[in-house]
C-alpha cells in the first residue's frame, strides 16, 4: 500500500518550524514516522518545496485547479481518499489494519529523539 499526502505550502517540508507549531502537523508527522518505522510506503509532499510532485500527478493537478482548499489531499494506491483535511488516526489505523494505539503516546511516555553531533 502506498500513501501520499499532498500538502499546501509550508515554511519547511514538515511544517514543524517557526514560532508556533500546529498540533495537527505534529500529529501527522508522528503518524508518518510510525508508518515508516513499520515499513509502509508513505510520502508527504509540500507544495512550496516539491512543486514537481504536484505537476507530475494528473489527479492532483485536476484537483488543485479547483482551488488550493483541496489541500491537504491524501492518495492511497493512486486513489484520492480525502481532500481538504488530513486523515484521522482512526482512518489511518483502519487503512493500514493497525491498532489505534499505534499512534498514541502512552501515559508517562516521552518521545525519544537521538541526535548525533559531529565535531
């Protein structure tokens, strides 16, 4: 299964930058990370940084010709499954046959990020 998310223009590829971070984008980034870790083929495309992805996809081109309010748009295996909003955790869990808990941080658990600094 291939999941592609076509997103409106943002300041950086994930939208997780700037003085205030949208919690919805944090949720989407977490889902993307979890799916990638489980070996699923998932991609996010930002209109500002990857406009060629929008131009190369005839379905996306046809939809954005109607207006940019169709973004974000989610395509699964070549079929548009949602326009104008991100898939919910429940929708993602159902599509990928995963428990909803796969996307939730457990009480008391803190996400861990490893950073390697080069001297």
